[in-house]
C-alpha cells in the first residue's frame, strides 16, 4: 500500500527470506502506487529486485493505466482470472519452477460487495482441474470483501488446492488454519504499508466522512511507522497438501509472531 508498503518490502523481505527461507514469495501489489491504487512498471521491477517471485492484483488492477503497457510482457504479474476472458489483458495464473516441481499461483476476485465479474467458483473449478494435470501444488490469492465468500471458495476447493489466502480488506485476520482435506486457509493476509493510517489512508479524511457523510478524497499516509503483514505456508510437494500455515506481522518498532 503506497510508497511505505514498497519500502517495507525492500527493508524487510531480505531479512524474512534469510530467516524463513521461502522457496516462493508472493505479494499482492494492486495498491502499490504512491496514490494507493494500481501498480507501475518501475514498482513491479523494484518488487522483483527485492526478491518477490509473483505479484498478484485485484479490483484496482487497472487503476494505473501504465499497467496496460507491460502486463502482457511478464508471466510474474497476474490479475484476477475471472475478469472477462476475451477482452482483458494479462493472465490470471502462472507456474513457478521450484527445484524441479511446479507451483501454480492463481489470482481470483470475489463478487460479494464488489464488481460482478465472472463466477469465480465455476472458473476456479475448471482451472484447477486443468492444472492438476501439471501439478498438485496450487496457491490461490482470493481478493474479496466478504469473509463468507473467502471461506466458501476455500471449502469448495479443499483438498484440491494447497492454499487459499485472502486479500483486499487490509486487516490481517487471526484464523490461519488447515482445512479438513489439507488446504491452508487465511481469510486475509493483511496490509503492507502505513501502520498508523486507516487501511493505509490518512485518518482525518476517513473520520470526516463518517462525521459529515460528505464525499472525501482519501490520501495515502506517508509518515509514521510501517507494517508488513503476510503468512507462510508449508506444502508437501508430493501430495500438494498444506502441512502448516502461520501469520507474520512486522512493524518498524516491533516484531510480532
């Protein structure tokens, strides 16, 4: 989220990679510009140079028009798969090679309280069937507003994908778990950006809108502490089943497990 989020990745991701030693690092970058919507070519390249393997997007995928100039040139930047297939640039999944094994990374967007895109359940159903001919290690970033929709798609795909991790609400949830058929699930991974804002925005404008019910222009908070939120998922590369999921949360002034 904003410049603070990009700088938090630059500052903490190398330390995290030394400590945790992840084989694949996935970052949702749909709010990465300085104004908090969309992503630019330079920010995408910065995230890649900092050690990110895949960047996923969401409902703000197209908020910075520059993305149209480069999204088709890379297979490491993916947008929600359930945007209209025949007219949307980019793609909704990618395959990453990890020590001779492939990890499929999927990006889907929910529809409850959001834009009415194509049905994520039926499209995920078909895509997962297709990908299972190649790999049983499948990770999904499900970008959605409603908790119920996030859990519903995770339970629907339980045992067929390795993990479903939610994004979009900017608040990390405390429900990381392994579902009955061994799919890892977290309702929301949380936000990387300004720790003292409101979902990354300056508080005064947000509070003012609640008080007076008038439209307000939200601005990304640029000062104060930063926060980095996410999770770590362990996957059995033979079965594709998750064996563990744990949240991580870093701030500039403290580290929390």
